[in-house]
């Protein structure tokens, strides 16, 4: 996908992201944020480098893993039977289906995505998931992560994998996470963040936006937002090796971004994979 216009406001950002992920869902594009590597890695290999278990991956419905991860929030969440979980930007159901197995028949998982094509893909995967696992505990709802279609204080765990960085209103996303969590609930988030500001030409590239890079904010800004939202107990941890691995794998999107960086600079000098654990007291 090649987009020449520069998103100027929140709605334009959403539409740019929506169209990019619609193209991925329909197979018109293979690469995005943490997208499928053109040469050195397939989605299963990428997932395993992030700590996903090979046996679990093999049990997922075909096409659920599209290589869109930048971390492993399912492992971070330490899910338990009976919990209610919401997965932000659930895509084809990659994390949602894994969460469904962990919360078992007494639990419930809600995937939320704003892209109808992704939602359609995930819903079609439910039958395969149920056949593989014997479970009927995962559903998918259309919605934006800034306005979650979930009741107040109704969720034990919020998962998010390389999605919040795409939002033009990250403070509102974290307010929604806080709103839907029960007291004692937990947010387990994998995201991309900035070590220092991106050059303006990179930040405005639509390819960088759809690739989770142009919309990312500084690590310290993320910390401030999480604290401001009301989470009194939280941790942020960085994984600098992740972005370096994307460069090493010659992802087409990241190669395009790298061409526009100042001479001698690498994307890993600016961008880091970030894991966030936040608890609602």
C-alpha cells in the first residue's frame, strides 16, 4: 500500500489505519507494524521469537496469526480460568483465541476491532477455534479502542498487542482501559514507543503510521499517561532488540522508513518495543 496524503487529524489517522489493516485482512498487503517478514521469518517464527509457544500456535485457526505482534501480552497477563478478558485491536483473533483457552469454559474473551474486514476474518475463525478446543467463549465486537463496547468495571484483564500506538488519542484509550477494568484488574500491553522524537518526515509518512511507528510517543509520555489515568501500580519494560530484528529481517515497510532516516541513523535508535503491566486498585 502506498499512501501519499498525510493524516492531519484524528479521523484521518483512523481512516488511514483502517484502510491499511483492511488491506492486510484481505491479503492485499503483507506488511505493517509488526508485519509479516518478506524473507527471513513467517508469522509462526515471529511469534515464537516473542515467546509464544509452538504447540499453542499450532492449535490456532488458520490465518489467525498474521504476524502483527510486537510482544506477548498473553504470557504477561498470566490468565486464569473464569476470567473475563478484552483484547484491543483483536485482528484475526490471534491473542483472543489463545486467551480463550486459558480462561477455559468458565471465562469469556471479547475481541474489539474497528476494521470490518478484520472482524469478519476473526468471526469466521470462531468455528475452527471451537472445533479445535471444544470451547465457545470468544466473541468479536466492532468498535474503536477509544470507545470500547464494554460495560464499566466488567473485565478482569485487558490485552493489547501493538495497537495503542496507532491511536490518535492514547489518553482516551487508557481512560477506557481503566473504565472497563474491575477493581484489582490488570492491563497487559505490548506496544511501540519512542526513545527520542522521530524526524518530522518519518512521523508524517502514512507508511510509518500504519506501521505503528509514526503514531508512537515517547516512553516517558506513555508513563505519564498511564499514571495520569489512575493506575497507581504499573511497570514499563523495554525490548530494544525487537526493532533491530525487524531491520535484520528486511521488512519492506521498515526498509522504506529506514531510507528516509538521517544518514547513519537506525530505526532502533528511535523506536523500542515496550511492555506495560498496569493494575487498577
